[in-house]
């Protein structure tokens, strides 16, 4: 029934990786299960045999999903089932996509889907380390054209030593978290975060990771040989070409394209001029029988001519589309406190790319709940990146964040969080709205986010900046590294290498390579230029804001933390939350309580000083231990025939007996007090059996001269009034007795 094939090998870090095929998902075009410890990843790939009409690109979708059953949990959603991919799953899907996509043939345009499913999990093994290996193996087992194999590995560093595929526990101790993907010959994907490492250390990490990738690619090839070799690749013909027309279009439009490319005009003008060239050119096909085909092919070949001319211009003259040199950063404009109502804000404009970024500070109730199999808990730092259509002059419906927005936001967050102080009391939400885009908007988000954080009063360790690097190569081996790339240079170039950091080191990076043949000297030069560009950008930012504001904005809510004994948590909350709800309503504050480490952590959030002080006093009163002999300012709660019950501390009532109101005898409580009246009382006794409190007013005034205390027969106790009715008087003459 099954034709099961297996292999296993040491990945180089002591962990045994097992690959199995032939048992699960046999109707997929390729499938396998990768197992490490108790972690199991099912990879399946399917690709249509024909491309859709008019499609001239690869419609590749990579979906990574974690099953809750893999960790023995039921989803916390309303429907109690796996729903759309979480942001974390999208990020892992993107990592694999970016590594696989460059290795499909350029003329292969069939819909292709790679599905990666976590079906079992070892809580200490990170599955995203092995999904690239699983995806590549499934593709290599299929007949889908794919120029693999590839693999991905994670690099950590503990005490200065590089660690391959660190466990969850090891990663907590590491100052580097770097995912590296590629083939046996090249790297084509890098992403990660780190604690201000140098460019030389970063390059060393890449080389360490590539050595492990080579081993895993070799193991995949050995597995195929064990199975009798790779299947024959399917035949396909997904492109309609006309070589004669191609040569004509390139020959007849290249000069005009070069003229526009060298003009140094704006992105909008350049785009309009390119459109005018091709629009004029295709007029010659009007009225011909196959007009639509000729126009479509002409536009395709025109794009190829653009690609060739831009690259040739840069390699030959070192001049770029906007007139800059290869190492020059675009003009920069910065501003902080642009939005007076925000807790922090900044505008960062670099050339034709602009980010408006805000920082909002919140309390514990604003924490983001994370409900994913491998990512469960709460997040106190959020960064949301938005890319509306108008930023590129396009009409595009707003359908929420896509994979690109999620990926760019995550990169910016990783770059900034290394500089956040560990003791930040606030939940921080950073929102970056891209208002103009012509390349490197994620790096604009980093710069604007850093400035907005400092404007808000968050004591960022150091300013953080980011820059995107590009690469242009030719078949002779000649290359040029570009600093601060434009959108066209990203689209038509061979590399997009984003580097985030401070003046002292790198804190995050993301690299995508579109070619084979990447050399280490190219990466080294890109890192050097990135450092120079980053330092220049940080210098421009510091002209506007060089250090964090010393105080929060007046309208920013303040947070006070009170740590109380565990047994008082219930008293602060009250029955059904009554006390804490009344306290929030009365003081206009937001109060949250969390139990940890055997203590109660009470967080008070308010932008009103009086409300904050009132809430603090109330909570401190609730958790305070009443002290016999101490004087309290109380409030009359209830009046009875034998006295009044007075709330002398929040949630604590005591009996002020009629005999303890005054040294003079009082026969009736009528008219003595009103409910809500404030009194000064002294706690004179705490009943050891019942815990009830006895209060006195007369003990706070001097005893009249000649006054004699006398006990009468005891009267029944009333909720703390268990002493007899004491009566006293003067012992001289005919003065009245009390």
C-alpha cells in the first residue's frame, strides 16, 4: 500500500533530522515529513500543468500553518478551529517564499502552491528552522521544475560562540537570531535581529550558516539518489514569444529609454515618459489582425529593454535614475511632534519616500493577546505598517494588511526593539503610514519610529536608522552596490539588502538575492556602504532630535505600579469586581491587577494627576493594615440607635459607639450625624476573635477634669459594640453626671 522511503542525518548541531516520504499526502505532486525530536512538519507541493492565459509571472503561494493539536491545545477563537494565518505564520511563509521563488525558471508560470503544516511539536524546538528544508525536499521529490535544493538554518550566538539551530531555551540566551537560506552555492535570503553586532561579525554569521546549508542540500541530493534519482521534470511551454519582434523592440526603443533614464527626473515624470515611448511605439500595430498579441509582446520586450538600459547605465557610468552616485543617500527631511494630539510623532522624508509615524502609550489592558500554537501569550510592543494606494499614485482598495505590510512592519519592529529599555512600563504601539513611496519605505519606518519614540519620552537607548542596499551585476562579473535604492532599482536590480542599526552596530537585517553567483566581497562591500549610509542618516535625524524627551507629553497617560501582598488582590477587586469598577468610575483611571511571583501587581493608568492620586490612596488604604491607636479620616456609612458605622479605611468599617462620640452623655443618635459626613476617629480596639473594629472620637479630645469612668450593666453587642454602656461623671459638688 505504501512505498515509504526514509533518511536521517545529523544536521551539524547534534540533532538528528529524519525525512520520510511515501506515507502521507500521496496525491500531492511532492510531499514529505521532516522530523526533529517530536517536531514534525508535513510539506506538500502541487503545481498546475498549464499556465493561465496572459500570466507572465510565477503565481507561487507558500502557506505555513501550525495545528493547535500539535501542541495539545484547542484554539481560543470563537469557532474553536484554525482560522486565517496568523501574522507569525505569514512571516514564516514569507521566509520560505523568498528563498524558493528565485529558483523557479523565469518562463514557468503555472499556479504553484507549497503547503507546510506543523503536525507535531517539541516545545523546545523551533519549527520555523526546518520548514525551508521540508519545502525544498517536497519540491525535489516532484516533477515541478525547480533549480534546488535549498535549505534554511537559524544562527544564534552565546558567549561569543556561533550556535546552529538553537533551541528555544538557547535562543533566550542568544544575542543573535538570524535565519539564513540558500543553495549549496549561494545565499538568497537572510532575516533576523541582533544586539548591535559589527559588520564583520554579521558576515561571519552568514558564512557559518552557509556551511550548514551546504550539508543539508547534500543530504537532499543523497536522499534522491537513494530513491533512484530525481524524477524527470515535466515539459511545459508557458510563454508566447516572437524573437524577431523582441529584437526590433529592444533595438528601436533602447536609445529613447536611455535618454529618459539619464535625465534624472522624478519617479512620476520618468514613468510618464516611459509610458509615452511604448504608447507611441505600439501605434504601428493598429489594425493588424493580431494587434492585441503584438501589443502585449511589445510591452513585455519594452520592459526588458528598460531592465537592460538601467543596469548598463549604472555599470558603465555609475550614474543612477535620479542622478545620484552609487553611494549617495537621497535628501532627508525630518520633523517631530508633528501631530499635537499623539503621544509621539515624527515625519521622515527621504527623496520620494515619506513615513508619518505615531507612538501611542497604553496600559496592561492594551496588551495584544497571542493565540497561536507556538506563539501563545501577550505582546507589549506593536508596530503596524500601512501602505495605502495613494503613496504610489494608484487606486487600490483598502483590504487590511497584506503579507508585504506584515513583513515590513516586523522588520522595523525587530530593528527598534533592541534599543527599548527593559523596564518600560507602557504597552507601546507604533503605527507607520507610508504617504509616499519610491523605495525603502520599511527603512523610513525605522527612522520615523525611532524619532517618534524619542519624541514620546520613551528613553530609547540610542537612535536607530535603516537603509536599503541594491546590487547590479552583469555576465562578466562586473557589479555595483547601490546605497539607498529607489523602487525601480529594487525591481530591476539583483538584491534588496536592508540593514538596521545604531551608530555602534546592526540590530536587524533583511536580504533577498535574485541571482546566482553572489560573492562574499559583494556582501562585504554592501555592509560597508550600508554602515556609511546609516551613519549619515542618523546624523540627519539627530539634527532634529538627538535624545529622548525628558518627560511625557502632558496628555500622555501616566502609569503607577503598586505591588501588594497576594491576599489583598481580592479586596482590591471586590465582589464581582465591584470595588475596582467603582474606583475606576470615581477617579477616571484604568486599573489592572496581575498576580505573579506571589505578589499582586496593580497598574494605575491615568492622565489626570488628581485621579491618579485618589486611586493610589484608595488602593493603599485597602491594602493597609489598620493600626490600633492611629487616627483616620472616616465617613459615616450607617446610623443606628447605638452609634454609627464609619468607613475609616477603604473597605473597612468600624463601630463608633454612642458612648465614644463625646465625653458628654448622648441619649439619642437623632440629629448627631448624617450619612456621608466626614469624621476624624481613632482606632481603639480590634476584636481578636471577630476582627471587628472599635472607633472613638472622644479619645481624640482631652478628658474633662474630674471625669470618672463608671461601668453599667453590659448591653448586647452590636457588630463590634460588645462593651457595656460606660457612664462617667464628676465627683465634686452637685455637678451633673453623664
